[in-house]
């Protein structure tokens, strides 16, 4: 059995795909910022089948700090799969997520942590980031606004920015959600559906320093429509909020 005293208070998951140019800087900044306030933090980077040396770029940093761990997918499996891999490996009650491209400011995670108690699970089981100054192009902003409006009208999740990579969620709640390739876009909706509440917190969105986006507007729109219809069906077929058993659980019980 794992010694509770050695269990991290927070785990930060960072999915990455072909981010060799920036990943070392991203992880180093996250480590420095977050451990300054939460020393008992750990960091798991999930390399989702990169072909550019992303894993190798982290070699030096991992050698100097055993709080940083790398897990590699043999082939690209998608962001939701990367998050699920990280959640299974995490040992903390709460888990934070951020993207590996440098656009998410890790200082925003500390603002999100201020909204909950890392040692227990209450009614609020998710803190979702809300990008106030999106640096994406106008076409992507328009597509996101349209998708958010359609999703909110069908799912009633009231989330202003469900695709933001910055989230703070109870680990076992995420693992209780039905898994599919686009789950990361519906975490707020399933949080509500399983009987918990969440809050959206303004976060900083920065310009990408290197690399390129892994998504196109057309590809995202086509996949997103079918995903949304699937989520509507899943929610209509899920009637027992078993995840409510997590209420009142403490970090010592993980």
C-alpha cells in the first residue's frame, strides 16, 4: 500500500505531440511555478506518439528532478487518451491539466487551486479554465464560439470555454466518465451530469512559441458534430451518478 505521506498533493498532466522545440521550457516553467506554492506536486508528461524527439528533449530535466515523469504512447492516440493514461498513472486526489505547447500559463493553475481544497472532494469537483485573451486566429475563435453555443444549447453545461486545456479535476471523477476520443471537450458536461458542480476561472492564454496546431477548423467541426450527438446519447443512457460516491473522500483514501 502506498504511504499517504509520500503521495503528491497535486499532479500536473501535460499531453504533448511533436513539441520538441518547446516542451522542456514548458515543463521547467510549470515545475518552478507550481512547486514554489505546492512543493508536493508531481508532473507527468504524456508523449502521444511524437516523431520529432519530444521525449528526448526532456531527458536532462528528468535526470535532475525525479518529480517529473514521462509516459510514451507508441502511436498517436489523441489528447483524451493521453489524459486518461496520465490519470491512471497519477496518485493524487486532484489532477491539473495543461497543454504542452506553451500557450497555457501555469500560474493560472494556482488561481484554480484557490477555488477548491486539494485534500478532499466536495460538491465542486472541477475548476475549468476560461481563456480571456485567446491568441488563436479569428477563424478559430469564430468556430469555437459557434461550437460552444451549439454544445451549451444541447447539453446545458453552461461552460464558456470547454476546450481550454487548463482544468483541475478530481482524478477518479475523470476516470468514472465514459471514455471516447473527444472526452476532454466534455469534462464540464459530464461533471454536471454525474452530480457535481464546477466553476470557470479566467486564465491566461499565450501565443504559441514554436510548433504548430494539431487541429484544423474543418476537421474539428466535422468530428465535433458527431461527438456532440454521441454525448447527447450517452447522457440519455446514463441514469446512475455513481461518481457521487466520491463526495467527502480525502487524499488519504486515494
